[in-house]
C-alpha cells in the first residue's frame, strides 16, 4: 500500500514539473526578440530573402509585440530599399548597353518626321526621293519599335497584287492576302505610271521579315502576286534595310521596356522612403 502511495506521489510530482516547465517556456516577446535577432544576422550576411521570411513571421505571428513588429517593419523596408537600388543599378547598366547597341545599328538610318505625326526611321538607301519609281520591299519602323514591310510596285499598268512570295532555291515564304480596297492595299495612277502599295502589318508578312533577315547574303527573289505576277531580285541594301530595321525594332522595344521598369523602381523607392 505504501509502495502504491509513493508511486502516485512520484507521478503527481512528474506531472507538476512538466506543467511548470511548459508554463515557464519562452514568452511571445522573447520569441519575437529571438526571431528579430536571427533576421538581423541574416541581413548582415546578405541573405535578404531568408531575412524577409523571418521578418514576415514576426509581423504576422506577433502583432501584439509592437516594439519588435516596428523593428521588423523598419528592417524589411531597409531590405526592400536595397533591393530596389540594386535593381536600378542593373537597369541603368542594361539601358546603357542597349543604347550603345542602337547607336551602332542606326548608322544607316535617318530619323524623319512622318508628316508631323510621329518620328520614323528610314534606311538611307530607301529614302522616298531615291525610290520614287522603284519596285521593291520597304522597311517601316517607328521610334517605339513597331516594324512592318510593304511591297511597292511601279509600272506602266496595274498588276493588282495583294500578296508577295520571297524565295530562294526551294525555300519560300508567302504573305497573307491583303484584299484590294483594304486600307493597307493602295493603288493610284499619276501621268501614266501606276503604283501599288501593300502594307503587311501585325504579322501579315507571315514570316517573310524573318526569312529575309536570316538570308541577307543570298540572292532572294520576290514574286508580286495578283491578277498578274511581277518578279524582282532584291537589292542587297533592301535586304539589309529590312534585316537591320527588324533588329533595331527589338532593341527599341527593349529600351522602352527597361525605361518603364526604371520608372516603376523609382516610384517604389519613393514610396519606401
């Protein structure tokens, strides 16, 4: 009987000790403090993402620990400012490289005002005054990087062309059909000379631009397809105008995208500061 009593006493003492241990565990303030210390260590080691995770846990799990929530928010703001400043440095470097790339590509292009509407880029060998009566493919590019080509026919009668095919040695690409009377299919006559201009916008070239860009050094031919057909061999400078304009369009779009990102980073920095 005495043995059972001693056993019961021991069990009660064990349970009491266990409850006392649990009751005396770290307080929310102490946990928040330990977490903040860990976050600051991670910050010092430049492990910023890990530090933000710990700081987030302080803010979300211990909202009543005002001191450490405030300190966590301050450190979080410091980390985010640092991130945005590093982003800005990277973007400034990226746009500088792109602008140098653009400058090199621009050597054969001039900036022209499109009848007072917007600035466009024209290849020096495709200026309207030098191409008035030529039959050729023209590159069209604006300062936003929007790019397309047009087929330009000039002759002693209409051929009513509505699409083109560019080809070389069994390889060919044919544009989409641009119907007569459409906004991008223009025909007119002046003093016995007949002109036809067909614009291939929004992908209507169907891959012709890329085909020309990939085959600049090959003897590409063009078939103007309509009620009658007309054939030309592309001039080297026309192929280069399209290939260079195509490349410039990507660079201009990259520059516009980077500038937008820089604006967003600056706005975020102003908000954080």
